């Protein structure tokens, strides 16, 4: 049997409710499913086996974004999720109704409405950007405000608050993401050291992730990214010599494919660039600068599944998701991960 990716149902028992450390596992002890497009093989490992699954000369590109405490609880009924900055200095925000300590979309708000937040800052709604997200301006600088008054965003499948450290990766350097780039969460310092000692190259870029609570089948909105010159040069060097570029998360794919588009190249050449990207990777757009992908397990009908299908094709990807369900893999930011290789 193969999962139909367009309409599969995620069993509630396969939602990761707590960090692996709270379940008696190390970060690098989560499960790792590996699929290979060339053979159709699907195999199962622990994440700490990653260095033995990559090849000397492979380039692993990682996202150095740092997760913000991007949720501000305004009252007993209302919380605000700060998602992403916009080029004009405004932010995209989502208003949500608090039910106990979890939240759900509240569908409220009016243009011009002002909300007084903890600490006296004022948030003014300008207009709707998507079905859930508002363009808004805060009366003070957003990032320092969040660091002083925010808590990490979490959804109903995580029943309790966890400290911000639970939502940071070992690569985090640049504050800016509403939610953690969760594909990198399982990395530990020993895994990174073993990757390097085995000849796997590692290069950084930054893409600040917005909220994941989009309506079904809604495309991601623009997010800020930065592919530095040294990383662009390494990508081009490795691919020119027949090596593989492995993206450490869907955010890395989005950034590198944007940088390839800006170089004008279907040949996969990457140019250093920074700004906002609206690029959505699908089987139709194809993948030009990246050969493999490390990612989490994604919900039905999410745009991420279209990106994964660009790497693996729908048949193999459907078999992977059926295997993940059959083998009891866990979904979401505290769950297991999937390595898609050529």
C-alpha cells in the first residue's frame, strides 16, 4: 500500500508531543528514514548514523537562523504570533484565540485596530495579507520586544510550554525565525564533528522561517534569506566536481534555488544574494542547485510535500510516507526526519 499524498490522514498517535529529550532520547537519537531515488530503496536508521550515510566531498548546507520567542500572550483569550518582517518594516502577524495554554485561529481583527501588548507596546493592524495573516506595525523594535516579552510558538499537539532552548538548533546564530527550522534539530556536536572528520563539507546560509499555520494548500509567503559568497562558491565548486549538495531543511532548498534563479541558471550555478524570496519549489519548477534533502515529516496537503516530490517523485514519496506511518515515525518539530538522496 502507498499513501496518497493529496489526502492522507496523519494518525494522532504519530504526533510528537514533547522534545525527544523528554522521551528519554538524545537529540541525535531520533529516527532517520533514508530514501534513494536511483534505486527506490527505503531504509531506517537513527539520526546519529547520518555521517556514515553521506559521502566524503558531499556539501551539507545548513540554516543558521535562530528561533525567536515569537508568541505574545495579550490576554486570557488572545495571543499574537509574529511571523515575518516585510521589506517596508511592517510584520506579518497571526491573531489566535487562547484556549487554556493552546491556541487556534480566531478569525478576528479589523484594519486600523490597535492592540496594547504586554509592556505597553502597541500593535496596529494594517490589512490582511493572507486568510490568517495581517500586515501590522509594532510601536517598538520587534526583535528586542519579543526577546523581552515573547514565548516560543507552539500548537495544540504540544501540550505544555518548553524553554526557548528546546527550539534552537546547534547551528543557530542569527535571530529571526518565528518557528524552528526543525530538520536541523537532531544535529549534535558529536554528529557535526564526525561529519567533518569523514570529509563532509558544511556551509551556512540564513532564511528566517515564518509561521507554519497556513491554510491548507496555501503557498508560503515571502521570507528573508541570505546566501553568502563563500557558500555560493562552495556549492558551485562541489557540483562542478560531481559532488552532491545536501540541503539541511526545506528552507535551505528555497534559499539556494532562489540564488540559482537569480544567477539565471537552469545549470544550477548559485550566485550570492540576499533579500526576500517568494520562490516555491515544485515538480514543475524542478530542483537545480540541490541534490539531496534532509527534512522532517510534513502534514497532508502542505506545500512542503510538493517540494519533496520534486526530489523523489510522487510514487517513491508516497511509499516513504506509508513506511513512516507503518514504522511509527513521529511528525512535527520534535519528531523524526527523512533524508532524500539521489
